[in-house]
């Protein structure tokens, strides 16, 4: 009896198809690739210059950003939305802007993207999921 092993690429993940008419899938965690992203904590209240660590679960290949905000300092809108320790990874440290009169809020967003494949038999489209956390300033 001859055993054949084939390699199939699915959504950028390598899976193995195996022997004697039995399919064996290894190295493919496709369920978590399509899960909603969960950011923990989902909200935080921070003082000027204070930091908070946020963690995401679900998906793969995370990209963080500071989104729409309404930050005011002394009654004027500021473009300073705070800072992130990194733009990638499953965990990020957010630091609020420094100001004596900081108030308002900002949304911390995270995106997980799995690139699609326009070639071969799968022709899978790209898959993108997002999550967010609300940060309020006191």
C-alpha cells in the first residue's frame, strides 16, 4: 500500500492532508481565525499620563490604532490622543496624554487580518475582524 501526503495552503496557513483515504488536518486553527476579537479590559478610565495594558484574543496578526477621539484640553480639541507601546502584537500599553485639564475619550482599536488567496483552488477572500476598547479621561 502506498501512502501519499499532500500539502495544501489555506488562508496563509499550512495544513496537511494525509494517508490511506483519511484526512488529517494539523497546524490549522481556522476556528479562531474567524472569531470576534475580544479586548480586555473593554473600557478604562485614566488620568493624565496614566497607562493601561490591553490584551486581545481571537484572530491572528493584530494591528492596534487609536481611533476617533474627543479629547479636550482647556476647552480646545487636541490632536494628542495618547501613545501606544507597539502597533502589533496581542498586547499593547496605552498611555494617556499629559495635561492638567485632560477630559474626553478615545477609542483604542485592534484589527486582525488574514490575507486572501486569489490563486489556486481555494480563491479565499481576505478576512478582517476588529475589536475596540473605550478609554475615558478623568
